[in-house]
């Protein structure tokens, strides 16, 4: 199942497809002039049973015609299978769009980035695929408020990648200040960042935002509302996860085995009243069938 860490870049590109052009330009790749960026079909499955599906595809178009097509892949760890599937993505997309194609791979750690950047020998003379790879060092540090307001998706990536240590605190705070100047729908970007931060950085961010809230900062009302909502949501979600795990542990300790569907149902539940009733049932139920009665 895709994780939040895997999905956040795909979600940002879904909201603003032109983000891939910004990332490519940052690597020194020449991007053709375009007046529209739109999502393309990421399914490259052919008539054989083998399934080929990229994380995302973006078409850069001029006057409605694709001038470049970009396959975007997110890699959290090296995967040798990609050395066989990536060429399929590009050749299929090139045949489909009748335009030049590019492979852009985003990696969250330098080791994976180095492995993914290794050339792929195709076997035909002088035919070698060199993946365009962006690791953490390739993501710009967005600490300028104007830049963050103009490119909130890039600022969000910057906050996530550089915000894994206290050195990146300014990236996070810059993004939050920018979100206060943007339409309400951009507020979801704060959730993306918070879901990817380590616990110690989350505590640091909340402390810094509380300090801003205590001043006459023009965005203090926005910060106050976010903190109240975020804290309440975090406490509720954390308690729900704890209750769900308690249910499973009690059942396991009593030798009651649940089918996968039942376990998934328990772990997905966020209603505390239901979970508390399940904790009581877990202590007395004699079978999996009796548990849900």
C-alpha cells in the first residue's frame, strides 16, 4: 500500500502538473516552451498480463499538442525491477504521445538516488537510458516568502525534505506563513508536511507556531485555528490507533484469531466509542464470530 511519504509528491503534482517542469529545470534539463501542463495516462499495460503503471505522467503541451511527456516515479528504496519497467514506460509513452519523453525519479535519500541514477544499458549500441534523479540535495531550500507563495507545491516539498531536522525549521515556517496568504484549499499542504515530519520536529514546529500566535503576528488567527484543529485531530487519531492495537493484542493474547478483513476493519475504525466497546468484547468473546455480534 502506498505510504504518505510516497504519495505526497504525487498529490502535489496532481494539483499542479507544471511542478515537474520546475523540478526538471532545477536539475539543468532543458524544458521546451509550453502553455499547459496536464496529467496523462500512467497505465502502460500492454496486451500481455504484465501490468506496467507509473506513479504519474505529465504532458507539457503547446497549443494543445504535447511537446514533452514526463514519467514521474517516486522511489523510497532501490528496486532493480524498475530497470526493466522504466524503459517500457518511456517507449510506450513516446509511441502514444508522438513526442520526446523524460524519466524523472524522486528519491528521499541519497543512497537510493545514487542507485536509481545508474545508467540502464538497453543492449543496442549507444542506447543507454540515464534516469534524471532528484535526491534530497536537489530540492531547493525555499525560505523566501514570495517564492513560497508563488510556488506552494515546491515549498511543500522543501518543507518535507529539509524539515527532517531542526536545520530545516525555517523551510516549514516559511511554508506555513505562505499558506496564510493563499486560498483556503491550500491548507491541506500543512497536513501533508505534518504527516511526514518526525515526532521531535512536529513538537518543535508546534512550539514555534505557538510563539508566533502569542504575538501580534498578522497570521496569528490562522495559526491559532490550525493548532486547535490539528492538536484535537492528532490526539483523537492517536488514541484511536492505540485502542485498535489494544483490541488486537487482547484477542491475540486470548488465542482468538481474526481474518484479515476483520483486522483491517478494527485498524481502520476511528470512532472511540466503538473501539472502547470492542476492547470490552475482546476480553470476553469466545470466538471471532462472537466478537462482532
